[in-house]
């Protein structure tokens, strides 16, 4: 066994939950995906719907090799690593393990820390509660800004200027205020058509 293979086998990460479902947001909405939700988050959005993920010590550690095998056995073609804030951990071993079993690796991050690991797709969703690291925007394949207040629309434009030209741009109404915010987002996208709307369709389908 090589040193890299040994590192992948022995590396562990705190996992709040992992499950096979349908991606409900953004560019890959509607695709089957295996989600790996890592524990730990210092961003702590007021409106977060997975606050149980915040305490990194509250979740059991799992070997990345075992995680990759579970994801592979699900039948999924891609694995989405989310949180919490997954980039507070070193993700090199996890992405290596997932790619070795033939899965695409997708990351969902607020960008609060530098990104480790090898990714096929990076969804950058910056939050006002903890400024993103300057290096993250340029790596993003998808910029997804949660809109909680109308002022977030102008804030989103600040990041649109930082991402690469091919990056997909999404505005997503915060779920608890969707009836209030969605009309604002619709009007904004009609006036600024380089943006698209992302809705949390998994919540409409009542799936995780």
C-alpha cells in the first residue's frame, strides 16, 4: 500500500449525515447525488436550517474510505460535500477516495477558508456572517447567493465581479422569507438576465 493509499484509508472526518437524494439547488438541480454533510461551522448564519451541524465535536468521525464506499454503493455518479462548513477540514483525502471509486466531487462552501482537495465542481455561496477567503471566488464554477434582504442583491454583485467569466450566477431566496423575497429576485433577474434563480426544490419535494 502506498503512502497516499494509507493516508486515504486512515483519514477521518466528522460526519453529521450522509444520504442519497436529489440535488435541490443551483446548476445541478434535479440530479441524483450522494450528500456528505460534515460537522463543524464557524459561519453560523442566523437563518441556517442545519444548525445541528455547527458543533464539530458533536458528530462521529468516519473513515473517508468507508464514506467513499457508501457513496459508490448508492449508485450515484457524484458526491456533494457540504456542511456545516466543509472547508474547515482538510478534504484532500476525501476527494481522492471519492475519485478513486469513480465519483465526481462537488463542493458547497461559503468560502470562509481556503479550499483543499480536488474538485470537479465548486459552488461558492458567500455569507455576510464570515467573510470569504480572497482565493475562493476565482475557483468557483457556480456562485449562489442566498437572498435574505433586498440589500443582498447589491452584495451579490460584488462577488459576481470576482468570479471567472464562465461561472454560473444564482440568486436563491432564503426559505423562511421566500414569499417576500422571491418577487424581488424575479424582478432583479428580469433586469439582470446574466443571473438565474435557484429554488430549494428538495423542500417542495419533501426530501432531504
